[in-house]
C-alpha cells in the first residue's frame, strides 16, 4: 500500500468519526477543518495530479483513489464558502405565527400544516432565505467549475464522467423515457391526490406534496418501538445478521443533540460501523431507518483483508443499491403485511401512497440530473430559470427558483442514485422470479447479497449485471415498481 493510501485511510476514518460523534450527539460542534489541515498534503495539487495520472492503472481501485483525491481537492478549496453557507443556514430564522422558527425546522412544519394557503405563505418566507444564500452558492459553483478545468478536464461534467465511469449525458437523455412513460399515471395520481386534499391543481407546490406524503393516517402502523424488532426479523428471515449477533453497533442512546434522522457511520470498515437512530416513528422514519440499516449491514460484512479502496471507497451507485434494497422492503406487499402488520384495505392504500412517493422522487431526480448537466456545462447565470422550467415540466407543480443552487449535490450523486434505483428494481424483479413473492424470507436472497459483500467493491455495478441476468441497466423493472405492475 502506498503512503498516500495509508494516509487516505487514516483521514477517511477521522472524518467519519467526527461525523459520527457530532451526529450522535456526543460532540457539540463539527470540526473537520483541523482534520483537513492535518492531512492537507493528501490533496495537494501534485498528489491529486499523480492519482489522476494513475486513474486507469488498476480499475476500479485506482479510479476510486483518483475520485477521492479529486473530490477532496475540490472540497478543500471551497470549504470556507461551505462553512459560511452552513452557518448561515443554521442561523437563519423565519417569522411564523409571531415566533422565530429555525429555517431548518420549516420542512417539518410544512409537512404537518393542514391549511394549504398557510403552507404556501410559510414556503415563500423560506424562499426568501434561499434567495439570500444564492450569491454565495453561485460563487462556490463558479469556483468548483474553475477547479475542474485546473485539473485538466474540459469541464465539471467531463471530470465526473471520468471519475465515475458513467456517461452522464447519455444517462440524462435516456432517462427522459422514464418521464415519458410514467407521465400519464403520475398526473392522474397527482391531480387525484391534490383534489382529495382540497388543493387547487394550478396552485400546488412542493409543500403540498410534502403534506400529502406525510400521510399521518398510517402513523399507527409505524410505531417507534417496533422499528428495531422489525429490522431484526427482516435480517433473520433472509439469513443475514441475526439478533444479538449484529455485526454493527446499534446506537439507540437518547442524547439531546442526536440527529433526528437515522444515519450510518462506517468509521472503520468492517469492524466499527454504527447505525445511529433516535426513533420517533412514522412511515418516513422507518423508511430512512431501513435505508441506513442496509448501509450498516453492507459495510460490516466486507472482509477486513481487502485493500482500502475496494473495502472503504467504492462507487456510490452500488453502495446505494444495498441501502435501497433494505429500504424497499417497505414496498413489498407480503413484507408490509407480515412484518408491519397492515391489512386490506389499508394495505392497498398504503402501497399506492408509497409508490406515488417513490414515483415523485424519481421524476424529481431525473429532472434534477437533466438540470445539473446543463448547469455544470456553464449555464450558471440562468440556473434559477432552468431549474424551475426543468422541474416543473417533470412534476407539474410550482417550483421555487430560489432553491436552484441549494437543491444540488456535488459530484453527480443524483446520477448515482438513479443508477442504484434502476439496478435495485432489477435485483428485486430477479429475486421475485427466482424465489417467489416472499423472496425476502428466502435465505438465498441473503446469500446473494452476502457473496457480493464478500467481494467488497472489487466489482462495479456493471460487473454485477450478468449475475442478475442482464447486460445493461433496464428501465422496465423500475417503471413496473413505481406503477405497481406485475
Ligand atoms: Zn444511502
């Protein structure tokens, strides 16, 4: 192992530990700057160029190292701007009902507000905060684009096409078909749900969707105390980790500063992996808990003997397949019936809502990818307009242009999520065909994943396609999944 790799692993562990300690409420403030400073040499221009030069030496490992180096190089140079934006977001307040509400609390209020006119009023107040963040975010984006060119890439899109080994333009174009083929059913369901919720079609916004998807009526099925037992039953059913033998640490400690959202921290892969939760119950809480549990299971089953890049790094499309696979048991009728205990007719209503939630999310991500490709090709000045037009075309609701630059992930994570969604639906279709409707309680389902995890990330998502009977990503399984077709 090279000295660079050894240092890179140390760095990764320290950063992950810092996020774990802060997120789990054991440390008050996130301090990653000192860690970056200590390891500044890792991301020196010389070292990053060196990694990029060896990108194709021994893929995928050398590609993962180059990806880490290049992303670290970018982050290192915009971290001051990032910190400013994060602090501005943390400090921002919105005047609501005679009270100062933290900006970060607004999404929760929106999802729970019953009156659509009040929702829209609150939403426009929060857009004002977004508008104030825009100049700094624009500066950051322009800086990031310059850095990509400094490193010798044609542009930011080209940089990530190379680092991710994905043709981002072709993917964005191809996925238009997903929008086309689900358009009619999406509109039918959207307008039907808006009407039932008493929201005028031509006035609907993202806040109304958040309210519809909040679906309080199902809360009684998703109790907070049932989450962990349901996970244990699920793992046991597929022959994965069972009972007290969990290979990761379940952090259930109720600390006041603990993040309300579940997360997984792979501090040291595979021997020190945390699944951190502060259970509050509800469909959404279960959803993110199962997602993160999928990450924890995966990371804690990778053999310790594998080298750093294929053990710890890896492509995020495949990493997200494992978390989605655990999460989308919440879309499997027999799992929902037997593990959650929802019966007809609530079962059908719950499944229909969950599929609509996923359809909305997917359409949003396809549009986001199309928008991101355009912005990263240099359309920064018109970001707001392009964002609004692209998302409105896909979602048929009003979109606030002020969010354009905040609703964006670095490094085309959007594209990686989409690839993971596509693959995971293909995987579930394969398991259903091979093992039947109740595949999730067949030990072979667990064994297949177990074998994949044992190889670490030496295989990419494309390498695994033949193992589920395909040669390329297909769209039909995902379309069938969100439309509830067999
Ligand atoms: Zn994830």
